[in-house]
C-alpha cells in the first residue's frame, strides 16, 4: 500500500538512472513505465513508485498530483 509521502515522491522525485535520469517520476512517459512493467520493476521503493505512477497515468489521475509539485517529501528506502 502507499501513503501520502509516496504521492509527494511521485510529484517531485527525480528518476535516479537511465534514459530519463533527473526527470520527475510523474513526467516519465507512459511507454517507459509500460516497458518497466514488461521487463520487471526495479527493486524496492523505486519499483513500487514506478508501478504506482503507471496506475495513476492509466487512470488519468495525473492532475491530483499537480498541487503537490514543489513540496517536500521524505526519502524512504
């Protein structure tokens, strides 16, 4: 399950590696997230957040994260 800090992370946390390194998770293309879903999510919290990000995008809920952009979040490993 996820909590509000996970939503803050989606809206503000940069992708730590790869082609989209530095891009905020919610700004990752859906196609990239679908590729991860097919190949396998990264281990740990990042994988969980990327899966959550895909669910938010598939359900058209990106707008709920807009008020959270620029807010502070806690990094939970």
